């Protein structure tokens, strides 16, 4: 991007600017795929945005700020659009509208209806639903590899990848940035409930990658009494307790990255306008502005029952899970703080961590986590590596432990040491 274009960009009103910058900011994108083919990156930057983004990472720690070149190309286009004096409303319509959520049905060759049908019905693995993360799209090869892995571990698994919007990957990807999360979840509830296989299965299992994790939890809490029931919910690097920052920038010269952070730190993040449209803003949670968060958060403050008036249904529904497995990436530098994946609260000023079990949300059981814990259904796991850096043998171990036929018993077989949460491989 040329300097004059940047100047043009920065002269736009903040609200427009945030929309121009954020679609490609790749807040939670994973590091580029490792040359090691055993590592699957469901959110590979190269797939999502095209070529020439970043080279192979030398190490997880040297991950560049992800305001990358391909993104700049798109920003240029948007900046031009803005410069042509297209009315503000039109610009926003263009970017924001149309996130009807769709389900992409992956049909493994040997997928069977989950309906009981003769003697083999007991062995039929439950269907698996996957909700991808920010900046990803359902047709990404990485997600299909995940589905194939599930099918390898439990042959015949009927796997769904939830896709936000229509046919093109870029539209789906865009809807992971833009839309009203509550509406997106509601749509997903209906789509899953209308699906013949999911609605007739005794239950379903689910994988939420990054933000898809807290959205699937939203699905359970809000629609758990009528939509297909989730048995095991696995969330990978999710932001259950929100994010305090949108991303860490690699350097102070990274203008766009800094700009995105600055915008989201500004008051605009709490406006209804942003809260109803910008997906990550709806799980932004800043302890220093906790009152504003409580008042304006369109998703997280509600789904975590943080407001005075609690919704008891949320706790009832979540407590019905057989397993809620929260996986944190040990070297996650993308989710800030990464402890959010376990509902731990971090005071970013003093850098002190309050563990979930010491927090009111647990002690007063606002959303059913204590009930889950008491019945042995709450698992805290750690995987090595950066955000969404997945290794297939870890995944297979997890799928083996938590997915499979309906009658599966979980007691004692879990691959974990209760508190440390280390996955025993
Ligand atoms: C609580 O949540 C359920 C499920 O989303 C909803 O149907 C109900 O209206 C909510 N109750 C209140 C008091 O908001
Ligand atoms: C998001 O959608 C929900 C459900 O339609 C609605 O109740 C809520 O007001 C919307 N949020 C905002 C901030 O507009
Ligand atoms: C975070 O820690 C700082 C320093 O100890 C303290 O002053 C501040 O009140 C804490 N913030 C919250 C929200 O607890």
C-alpha cells in the first residue's frame, strides 16, 4: 500500500476505518502452515487470503503481526470505494449485510444416517459439528482435514462444518468478522435443528475453533432445550472470558495493526453500531471498562450471565453437557489473554490471574460450570504451540476420548490429569 492511500484511510471517520481495516486484520489467524505435514492449520493464512502473505514461520514465537500484504490489497479497494463518496450507509451495507449462516455438509463416503437401524446402531458415532474461527472459511482445506481425521478415528461419522454465509469462501470469511453474533447463533440453531441427520441423532458432538468455541457454547446455552443436543463440546483456544486486546502488533511501525487496536480501544467499541456488527467486539472484555462492557456487550456479558439479572436457562442448558473440554494453547500469543480459554480472569495491569474456580461465575454457578465440574464433565487441557497450531496425533487422541457412539462412557478414560490439564500423549 502506498503512503498516500494510508493517509486517505486514516482520514476516514473512525467507524468506517474500523470496517475497512478489520476485515483483513486476521486477529486470530493461525501462523502459517509448518512445513511439517503432520501439523494441520485450520486457519492457514495462505489459504484464507492468497499468496505472499508471510513466509513459513521460523518459530511460533516470531509470528509477524498479521496485517499483511494481501490484506492491504483489499483495503486499497475499500479505500477507493470510500474515496468515491459512496454514501456511508451503502458502504456499510456492502460490508456488513447478508450473514445468513449456512451449514456445509461434508459427506464422508461412508456416512450413515444416525437413526437406529438394526444391530449396528449402537456403534454409530454421533455426528460432529465444527464451527471455525475468525478469518477462516468452511471450505478451507484445513477444516476438511479435521473432518477426515474425525472420520478416521470414528469411521462413518457424519461431519458438518458450519459456514457463515453463502457459497464463496470469502463471504463466509467476512461473516466471521461481521454480523450480530446473537443472530448468527440463532440461525445456526435453526439450521442444525432442521437437518434430518442431526435432529434424529441421539446427540451430537462439537468442535469450536477459537471464537467458534464460545459461539457453540452460546448455541448450547440459548438453544440447548430444543436444538440438537451436544454431548461433548471441545473448544480450542477460545475466548470464553473475552479478549482484552485484539491482537499484539509485531512493531510500532505496523500502522494498520496499531490502528485497529487503537480503534477498538476507543469508545466506538461500545457503540451499538459496532457491537451489532463487528464480531470480535462482541467478546471484547476490558476490566478497566467493565461497566461499559456490562452495559453494551452484545454477546459475552449476556452469555456469561455477568449482568445483575441472570438467565437460569443458560446454566441449566450448559450443565447438560456430558463433557465440556476447554483446550488452551500453551504458547498462544494471539488470544490475549490466552487464559480466557479456561475462563480464567487476568488483570492486565498487575498481570495476576484469577482461576475460574475462584471466580463468582463459578462459585455462584452463573452458567452451570460448577455443576459440570462437580459431575466430572469439565476438562482443562493444554496443547503445546501457538494459537490453532494443531498436530493430528493430538487431535486423534481427543476425538478418540470424547467422540464416538452414543453409549460411550467417559469415566476414567479421559487422557488428562485433572488440574494441570496436560494432555497425556
Ligand atoms: C433465557 O434464555 C432463554 C434461551 O435463550 C430464552 O428463551 C429466555 O427468554 C431467556 N430468559 C430471559 C429472562 O431473558
Ligand atoms: C443483535 O441481534 C439480537 C437478536 O436479533 C437483538 O436482540 C440485538 O438487539 C442485536 N444487537 C444489537 C447491538 O443490535
Ligand atoms: C488490577 O490490578 C491493579 C494493580 O494491582 C489494581 O490497581 C486494579 O484495581 C486491578 N484491576 C481490577 C479490575 O481489579
